[in-house]
C-alpha cells in the first residue's frame, strides 16, 4: 500500500459544500484542479475561507507574481512565521501535484484574481 492521507472532516465537508455552488455557476468558468486542491481553503470564488485560507481576489501577492513564480510558490507553500504571511496560517506545499496541474491552477488564479 502506498500510504494514505487523512483529511479532517471539516475540509472534506467544505469541499463537498463548495462543489454544488461551483457547479451551479456564477457565469464564470471553473477549474477542476483548483476545485480539488484549493477551494476548501480559498473558496469557490477565491474569496477565502475564514480560519483556513486568505482571499485571492485582488491579492497583491498574486498580482506581482508571474505564473512560473506562483507555481514555485505552490510547490513549497509557506509557514506561519514567514514574513510575507498575511494571516499567520500555514499554506501547504503541493509539490506532489504534476507540474501541468500547478501551471493550470496558477494560470486560473491569475486570471480570476480581479483588480
């Protein structure tokens, strides 16, 4: 057996609650890689989920990063003590995802972040 992951029930519930909202749509294109990996903490509309993940809408951090720079960030994440941490919460790294998925997520976030 390759090992298993245990996900806290609240994260699973958050994903399951968000998927119908995304599926019903707000007229905006969704991204399945973002939904599967990011929506539980960052919300269906990138609005952030209190106590879990910051809003990505209007994010200065996302705005000043290129897609390759965002991919590099997504691979390693950020720990709470990092000086650039906005909320002081950990952002897990996603280095286990295929490079193509990370590029797709980063491109989606850049395109949806708004002004």
